[in-house]
C-alpha cells in the first residue's frame, strides 16, 4: 500500500498527489516526461518517474521506464535531447546515463518489485559501463561523449556529484540482484575523492548553486566537511523567505534547486533548516498542484513563465525525504561515500586544492 508523503503544516497527502498528477498530465503519449519546451532528457525524466512512484502512480511510471528502454543506445547512453521521439542533440551525457541506476534502485525500494529490477538490469549495467568508461586517470568523469564518439575534455562538478550517487545505487542494485560490479564501487570511491579534494578537476561553474550543494546531495561530501561546505556559501545563495538562487549574481530563486538543498540538508541531519526552506518555497505552488520554475524577486515575476514537471518532482522527493513516508525516502541520505580507513589525501599522496 502506497503511503503518500505529507509534511505537517506545509503539504497534505492530497496536495502531494495533486502535484504528482500534474507531472502525469504533461507526460507524452510515448511515455516521455518533457521540459516545458517539449524536449525530454533522461535525467529529468527519471526524476519525474521517481516522484510519481512515491505518489503511487504506477502506470505512468512504468510507461516512463519503457520509454527509457526504447531510447537507450547501444553504447548505454541516451541522446541529450529528444523531441517527438527523435534525437535532436546526439551527444550522450554521463550524468544522464548514471541516473538510471538511481531510478531503478528507487523503484525497487518503493515497490519491492524485483522482477521489474531484473528486467531493467541490462539497461542499468550498460548505462553505468558507459559512465565508467568516461572516467579519467585522476578520477573525475567527463561530462559527455560526443555524437562522433569523442570524450569531452572537461568534467562538471554537479554532474559528477550526481554520477557518484548513481554509482552507489548501481552497486547496491548489483548486489541485490546477485551480479556484483566491483569496478563501479572502485570508480565511485575514486570519484568521491576527487569531488572532496580536487575542485581544480572541474570546470568553473561556481556561480551556480548546484555546484555548492550537489557534492553533499550526491553523497561525496558529508559530515563536518559537508556542513562546512554548506555554511561557506549559505548567505550567497539563500534568500530568506523565498528559497535559493539558481545563480549567485541574479535575483532569481528556483524551486528545484531549493528542494535539492532541502534534501542535502536532510542528509546532513539539518532538518530544521531543511523544513524551513521547504516551507519558504511553497510560494511557487500553482493552484493546480504544479510548481512555477522560478521567481524573479526584483521584478516580481515568474521566470521563466512556466510550471515545470522537474520542479514538481523535486518537491515530492523533498517531501518524502522530510516525512520518511516511502521505503525510498533515504535514497539521497543513504548514498554517502563510505568512510576511508586512511585519510583521503593519503590514499593518493595528493594535496587538496583549496576552494576559492
């Protein structure tokens, strides 16, 4: 029996169900869950499936996974953008591919349906092998393989943080299904080290709030280091009463980033601030249960002027993390990198670069 999340005094179960239905209403006939402009990418699509699963919307979720099976390519990746069932951007993003492991592991936790997980296992295995093949000798994973087959020449901090979670979920799924993949665990350990100790390994996207909190959300940086990371730029990104900025230099708060920070704070045990931020961002709720993407608080306008399925999905997943309603409510909290027996710096003899 599905127990739909609720957050006392903020969102009732009926509110969460309406939000999940707002995602289902934009799902396309072929099962894809699009951005407001009509394109589908695997990462946001999977996030929307996870949210609908928490709310018990079984049929649209399974149609969404069928979409992923149909559109996965031989190398394990998905096209960056798909419109009306056709690829319009042909490169394969590593973080898009890795997120299938999070989605299938989440679905298994929610439903207990091991037969479904076994059906999806070849998809997950192929996707994570594509991801691991893009890991550099230092440990970061470059952000794409181009349509011509060439690996990108740089990595993204947010993307690699999400990949870290994908690898950890993939390892757990592999063990559950009796097909261990120790190379994925090794890749995750190496990636966690680079995320924690080598900011110079990643392209500079520091104006984006995601580069601030995602190493915590993805599980590579937790504990005291995670709390210090969040404290360092709290005043830069958090707008009291509204949510968090998408980028540091614009007066623009966004719902998805705010809810992801909620889940990062929850993973650190900082539930008081997590609940406060979750409450603050509810001004973005539309009367139909969907959520506006962002609010420009100087002009006083919604920006962009749209409700996005991925924002609605992030709200549901944050509500689940805060309430502990579903068996998958800890899918972000529980994917932390295991503590190393030795200092992570000693493990490679390196010296950590300071964050600037």
